C-alpha cells in the first residue's frame, strides 16, 4: 500500500514504513502506531508565535529523502536477578502486559508533530525494568551510534523502577562529523522519547550525553513521573548536533518527591540548543531544583524556557530555577526564560534566576597576571564555571566523564593546572 508524501518538512517516509515495521507486532501496538501516523499527518507544526517555539523555526528545516534506520543501542552493565534490560521491540513480545500499560503513557503522540512520528516509527529502543527493592550497584549504559547523513532515527526508551529500586542510567548518543565534500551534507533527523516511571521511595539518576554529528537535527522529550518520596536526578550534556530541541519534564503527583534537573552545554560554530523544562508540583512537600549552565562561542545560541508550576494542594513545596550562560564571543547568544506559576498559598520556597554575559575581564586579568596564556585562562574559567553543576553528580566516575566530554568540546583541559590548583598556588 502506498501513501501520500508527508506534510511539509519531511519527505521520504510513508505509512508503508509503519505497516512494514508493525507487521509482526501485537495488534494493540500496530493500532497505536497507525493512530500515531494519522496524528502525524493531521498535526501542523507548532505555531511560531508560541513562546516555546518562536526561537526555533522547525518549519524551515527540510528533510528531503530521509530514510528511517533502526535504533539498536548497545547496553553495558551487570544485572541483578529480576532486572530486565532488552530492546523495546523484544519487550513488546516478552513483557507485553507491562509494556502495554506504560508505553505512551508519559510521552503522547499528539504532543507535537515529530513526537507523533516517533510513536509511529520507533524501532529497537530500550526497555528497562527494575523490580521492587532492587538496587543496581553500577550504572546502566545505553549507547546509540553511527547515524549517517540522510537517515532518520526514532529512539524510544521505557524505564520502570518499582518501589524502593535504585538506578543510574547513562543515555549516550554520538555520530561522526558529517562530510559533504564541496556540498553541504544531507541533514539527519532524530526524534526521540524517554519515559520514566519511578516508584515510591525509588532513586533514579538519568544522564543524557549528546555527541551527535554536526548535520544532526535532534529532537528529544524526556519525562519522568515520580512516586511518593521518590528521588530523581536528570542531566543533559549538550555537546553535539546542528540543532537540539529538548524537553525535560518532572511530574510529582505524590508527596515527598524530590527532583533535580541539571544541564551543561558547550556550543560552537552555528549550533543551536533549545531546552524546555517543566517542574510540575502536585503532591505536598515536593522539592525541585534546576541548575542549567552553558558556555557559547562563535555564532552558537541557546534558549532555555523553564516552567515551574506549583498546583493547588502542593503545600510546603520548594522549587528553584537557575540558568547561567557564559558568552565567549560577541556573536554568541543566550535567551534564558524562567516562568513561575504558583497556585498553592503556602509554598515553602520558590525562586528563579537567569543571567547571560561574557567572561569577566577581571578574572582573565587575574589569571594572565600569573603567567597563564589568555586561551588557557579562558578554558580554566569555563571549567570552573561548569563545576557547580557537575559537582552535583553523585557518581565520581560520571562527574569526570561529563566534565571531560564538555572540556574536550571546548578544546581540551587547560594545560597542567586546574582552576582549583591555580587558586591553591596563591
């Protein structure tokens, strides 16, 4: 069966691809995929006047002739008995009841056009289930690599951590820089979704490290629902891609939940990063803290649009948003936009702050006056700038991994001395 070309913006993927993908799947999933495809065909792109979208024009990005490729992640860990870590398509067959209950429950197809495309065309993917009371001693790593020019990837991850479980999950993506000779390389599309369900008293850390190549347009939605007294930490490390539009939401319907959202981004060239975050407080005594930092050079740009909503009934809740942006070039731009929506009358604490500006010349002078070259001094300041966010990562190995990834992008570690060592030398 053939179908019409998709709505403007993408050409090369059709309903026939959905039908071929779902041919051997359960009927319920086949129906959901086809419903999502119909939603995709029906939905327009977001209104460019919408505050969340007006600084990232997705209508102008043409994906002509892209072809879907299966997302086959590589997993690395030792698993305790009862923990399930397999690709999502296999989980549909072997753990059907669990997958059917949770799949699409947190990230729906009708949220926007490319999420509908993900819901219709995800393949491979990742399914992770941690039973009640099980604590994973080492991080679980998922790596997706080798996205080529002219390809479309639709990764989907479903993570369920039962009551009292404990998990550290590293979600890393990478591809080589695009090469197009004398011609611009064909763009590659990623539209991803991550659904996390965190049970009462469970503790989950989720780390997303983005190293996509410079031809990749990366759209990703991460959403976690927290149970009573659950703890959740999420970190987004923005390093690669031509464009990244990423949403990170934490939903706290039960009392006592605690969420920490962290972000570190280093942009260069004409990279564009656009983050939307939501801290949704519904349960009483819930706590959320957001700390995002970016360093931008050349003509790179960043948008952060963050909403903290404290609903009626979320009494004695606490929330904070902080976005700090370091502009390393006169052409770099940052637009941090914090939003507070407070409906509860007895909030314990609610605050926000956002800044964007260049490196302080007095700080550079301080380092240069001690014989440190200006470029090395600037790298030292970048390392110190990110430290307050990266130091919040509980796992020492992951702290080093994230810092190295950011500093490699910034041109490597700044010589033999660290920022702390410079201060200690005084």
